C-alpha cells in the first residue's frame, strides 16, 4: 500500500450555500422533530453518571477540544471530552442530511421522555438499520473489560428458539422498513446450543444479512465455520484487539492471536465475510491501530471493514482518570492517519450519516423505503479505502471522488425522483451524474469509472456484492470506521433519539443501543426478568486476567 501525495485535489469541504437538507417536521406518529443543533457552544440533555437522572449539559470548545460539562443538583459537577479535534467535530456536523421519521408502529405511542420511554417510541427519529439479538450471556472467555457475562451477572440469560423467533418477527414487522440486517450477539452467541438453527431461521424469515458478533474461538474450528455458513451465516463481527498476544492477555485474559488468524482463514474457506472489531483502550492497544488496518488489507479478500470501538466507562471513574483514558473518534482518525499514512484526517473522514442520500435515492428508484443511516453525526465516522488486491495499493474514496458534491446532487435527485414516474430514465440520469465527480488520475490502478459504479451496486445489492459473480464484479473496498458507544459521562440524548443500531428484546420491544447498554441500561432489567439464577460458575476458557479498571460493552 502507498500513502497518497499532497497533490491530490482539494474538493469543497462544505455544502453549497443554496443546498437545503431534507428535514422532516414530525415523526410518523406526529411527534415534533427538532433539527440537530449545530455549532459551538450548544446545550443538550445528558445524564448524571451517579443517579442517571436527565440533566442539562453544555458542549463547547476548549483548547481545540470539544468538552461536555454538566451539574447534577445532588451529585455535583461532571466533565468529559467529546472530541479531541474541534475542526473534525464541526466538519462532521456539516455533513448531516436531515433526520428520518421513525417507525409507523412504535411500541410506545405517546412517549414523552427520552431515554426512559423506550421500545421504540413515537419520538424516536430513526428506524432500525442493524438489529442485535443477544442469544446468551454465557461466554467461553472471561474478559476483564466485559460486564455482561453470566458469571459476573449471577444469572443465565439464554432465550429459547421460540422466543428468538418472536424477537426476529418483531424486527420483520417494523414499518415502513422491515428489519433486514440482524446480528446475533451476547455473551458469545456461538455457544448457544441452537446457534445453527437460529441462523437458518433468520435467513428463512427474510433477513438479507445474517451475522454474529464473536470472539472467534469456535469459528477457529473449520467444521464449525462451514456449518455456520451452510445455515445462513454471512458475516461475522470478529473481536480483534491487536496483533500481539500481550494485548489479548491484558484485554481478554489469554493469548488469542493465533485463534483469531485461524478464524479469518476459516471464514475465507467458508465464504463468510469479516468486520474486524477492535475495542480500543487508550494506553493499551491504541498504538496497534495501524497494524490492525494492515491485517485487514492483507486479508482484503475476506475482510470488508473495521469497526473500531473506543471502550466505554461503565463504572465510576474520577475526572483525572477519565480525561487521561478517554479515546474519542477524532483520536481514532488521527491514529489511523499517523500510523498508516493512507488517510488525511480532515479530508477523508465523514460521519456515518453522510451516506443517507444514497439510500434515499435507492428508495426513490425502487418505490419503497430502504434502511437509511440517519444517526447523529457524533455516533460514528469513517472512510472507504479502494484496494487493489494484487498490489495492496489503498486509496481513500475521497481522493478520486468529490463525495461531498456527489452526495448533495444525489440528495436533490432523490427528491425529484420521488415525485417522478419515469423511474428507469431517472436511474440512468443518477448514474451518469456521478461521472463528473470522478478523478481517474487519482484512482487506484485498475479502477475504472464503470467498475466504480459496479462497486456501488454491489454495496446495495448482495447479488452483485463480494459473494456474487465470483467476487469479480466489484473492486475491493475496506470500510475503516469508528463507532463510539456512549456511557453516562458523555451521554447525549440527541444521539439516542437518532440511533439506528437497536436491540430486539424478549418483551416484544426494540431499544436503541445506548439506551440498552448505558444510561437507563434496559439490558439488566430485561435479562433479569427473562433469566434463571446461576447456581454455580459456568465453565470458561482459563487464562490470566489482569484488571483494567474500566467496563466494556457486551460485544467488546
């Protein structure tokens, strides 16, 4: 791979002055939608880390960083770093393309308060894009950063197949966009006694994307991986925290690198695609971020993405320690750039919600709504690398495509197309309109404009993706992204309202990720209600477990 030269074209960094975003005024059930506040300083609603009461918070710039401060009348003053780079933070805000309108059949119709009135509720702005279903809280590891295993919780949560079918059906019944992407999580989902049956059930119920968030231990057995693929498992979110075993000893309690590499090889043989998921702990493994990117590029035939996840602080932590250990998405973008030389922070990174116009265009062409990423601009950021699999050359899409101009035109075209009956001609116009944003002299070798269009098609239609046409229809791409799940210190209610990653629960409700795992923590209430007491510790793979005084999420 090679770093790009400074001579790459500078595309416009902001929206056109006359560009108008598609901002709805009400949800599908009539609740008011307030446009995402932009700029600094600004006020929002947050939580007290002690009592979890909703309190006011101020977000402002200080010495090039973005800070949140808040005061609870009972527990005092709290302060946290939201972003270590104010310039990048403000850029992310500029590339939001408006909210969505939530779901037409919320479980909580007359909701008043976020995040406590939940399930999804009538004031939620987004629909489900990625759904999680926890199959169990059992695990074959004892990670120091995890709070969600059965031995720690003191109870066993493991829904049976009939209950899981109901949870899947709740997602499929979501309107107007039925759930299509499901991720089985835990605990370690692969240890569920009916794992294969559950994967096949999801496939047969119409989920177009079936994946599992896994530590890879069972996937390191080839027979297991092959059987999982035969039963409909298409992707795994592979826990991958580093490239040396000292990292795994600190974070996971045992040496696991060879296990991870065998899992990658077995997924290659089974035709399962991989998203590497590193939990990043500042001062522990943030120095190996570039090495993780290089592992992904080396395995570009089977690794499609990396989702870096800065660790969340689930327990009490003093202000000094919080400031020292907080790792923001801006820190991640800088680390990737500094450690690989491939990306440039302020040019190549955009928020996850940046791609919403593309989904809206597809919806207009098909005449039906499709999953649309309308999350908060501080939830996730990333860039796409286009990779020549023969030479290893990796080039951010932002170097050869004016993605800002393209997305503005696609958003405007989607509006026109939604009112037009000439779908096919409009589709041709949409494809042709992209050509003027393409810079052939900056593209990676082997990538032509027609191949670029085919790659876009493959991203939205699995028939043309990596598993279709023997993987030759599309150019290799690697999504390098970071998603920072909230804890009570950096909680922002505006993020929860726009969350697109949800949990389906046995009580028939659907919860935003950061309401399920942080803040009100619906997870504990639900698991306790649908669990059995743990009479004795469950067997887990043994290994040294040095303490890290932080808590990780359930899929860390």
